[in-house]
């Protein structure tokens, strides 16, 4: 026993606290030492077993251990599954037995360490692991998304079968390739950088990129890159879940074309305007800011809203949105080039099933040209109104069907003696002297037919008596169509009478 003391002493410290049952035996299968786990599980103490091989190991098990010893001596592996009577009550426990030789300085075997594993529990664990692996395999092989396992050197170690339908590449063809070789050249370096970032930070990243299909066309992919860590917290490999978003990209490009042609931008944010979840590229044309800059720093766009309008947007408009009320608001936008532009902001809060605001969706319309047109029209209307109301000659307008008055100025009221508030539903022909009706009717119809101005002299009935007037009829056009007739009337009574005398 003395020659085994050094062996037992050296092994005791390491093996005593092992969770699995372990014992040591000599060449004759005599027990030399057992650990605490062995004693707890099987009920035998070391004193009960030392040098009593037959009290513990049945005959057939002893023969199998001898076979394993022979395998060791010939360079083989010594492990197997045996049914051995290990418990004191005589019951048999099916265990995995792992035999490890203990060598002296000249590398000859002086004893054996035997590690016991509960075979039933181990098989159950392995079965559960196999079932779990099978579930993941079924999911991976039947999902429309493609799952790619990439090592730290960006070499593909596994790819799900959907790679074929997505890219045209066979599984065998893509595995062991550099994962980035099939990515579009313009996107390749960017994706490599993001992959390295995920490995370095151990934080998942999302990336969109283009890929060259085997048939030559380009597809668009969206990928979540997630690092998988080993027991020491180091990145063991990276799992990429890849989705084909080509159809979505086509729809977005179609939308971008529409938005670009109508000078509009679509966006979506969280309920507090802290983060844009979507922003169309057309925002760059409207604001002059890059889409990336707006997405990464939402407050930047407010820096370019006119201060007076920004107060309204952040005040009453924000209050309405917080209540879930849609908003349409005109505002001034200071382009990065210094030009002031006009925009119309149409915003709709999106409410979830509980009625709470989940996100904010909006569209910005560049209405600068329309605003300039409106301002020009307003200026023109003001000039026309001033000319109409302050003209020394009488000015009026009539509609085409029955020649009823539409409006008139103060000079017309002075010439005709008819108060303006009494012109409603009154026919222009009612002012004309009966004997002049025919000639005035003819002049009006000529204006309608030829669409040209025409002058005429006639007599009108005034509260003070008969007056002689000169009238110029002018056609009114709206969108190219004849809409009415203007009349410019001058009192020439005195001039006519003077000539008559």
C-alpha cells in the first residue's frame, strides 16, 4: 500500500471534490481510494471497499475492465457502458465507465482512475440535446429566412438550405467561403466593418446591403448579426439571420420616385420624437440635410425650422398630437443654403389597441412654389381690388346666363344712382333705356361669341332721369374659359348735350 501513497495523496486534492463518483484501483481491480461523491451515491465507504474487489465489481464487469486495460496498453480508448452492482442493497446501476491509467516516471501503468457517469441520465441528457438540436435544425431548414453561422475570420461554417432559393448558391458552395465574397462590391467593406464591430463590442447590429444573385441580378437583404459567446465570454462565432427585402426595397424606391416628383418626404418616429424609425431619402432634397444625419440626430431638423413656426410646432401642435389628434400645419423651413421655403406638415398619431400613442407618422410637402404663386395671386388680387374699387369710372361685372350683376364699385353707384346693396338679383338690362335694348343685347352677345372687348354708347335710366353713357364690355376668363363680363361705364351726358347744342 505504501507505494501507492504518493499517487493517492496527489489525486486526493483534485478528485475529492469532483461531482461525479470516482475511484482508483490497482492491476488486480482492488479498490485503493474513493471520493466523497462515490460514497454519497453508492453508500460504500472507502474502508468497506479497500482490497475487496469482488465485494464491489461483478465477474463480468471485471472482465470488461480487463479488456479496457488491454485497449489502453495498445493505445486505444478505454470507456464503455456497463451494468454494475454498485449499491449496497444489491441493485444494479447502468453507468458509463471511463478508465484512465495512472503512470509512474517510466510511463508504466501503476494504477487506474475510474470515472463513473450515470448512463441513464447521460443518455436522457443527450437525447434531450438531440431533440433540441433537431428542433433547431427543423426551424433552420424550413424558415424562409436564411441562417448563417460565421466564425471570427468571417468563414461560413453553416448555412440553412434557404440560401439556395434566396441567392442561387448551394449550401455546399457557400459553406467554407468568405461570407462577404457574394456581397455587392459597393457594400462589402461597410458590412465587413459592421461584422467586426459586432465581434468587438459583442452587441448585435442590423445591416442592409445588396447581394449578387447567381443569375446576375441584385437582391436586397436585411440582416441581424448577433455574436454568440463561449463560457469565457469570448465571441465564439456570429449568427446572421438574413431576410430578402427586395420587394420591399422596390416598393420604397417606387414611393421615393413619387415623393421626389411631388417634393414630399415621409417619416415615422416614436411617440416622443426621440428616434426616427423611417425617413424617406426625399427629405434631403427638401431640407438639404442628409437622411443619415436626420436619422441619427432628430433634433437637427428643428434647427432649420423658422423660430416663430417652431414655437407653434413645439407648442399647440405637440399638444394636439399628445392627445392623439391629427394635425395639418404650414411652416417655414430654412434650407441649409439659406433659402426660406414653405412646407405643409401633415401628422397622424398611430394608436394601438389600448388607445395609447404608439408612433407618429407624418409627411412634409414642399409647397414653396405654390406659396409663391399664392402670394403672387394675392398681390395681383389686391392690385385688381384697388383698381376696381378706386377707379373713377364705374366698374361692374355680370354673369353670362341672365346678365345679372355680380359686383360693382362706388363710381358705378354714383353714375347709376343704384345703391350697391341693392344690386343682388338685379339684371343689368334693367338699367338700359328700352329703345337701346337691342343694340346692348347685340354687343353683349358679340363679346360672348368673339371673346373680345367691345364699346357701345347707350342710355340708362337714372333716378335723376335719363343718362347717356359709354360702356366698354370686357370678357372675363377663368382657366381659359369665359366666366363673365366686366363693364366700364362713363357718364358722357354733358359732353353729348354740349355737342348737341
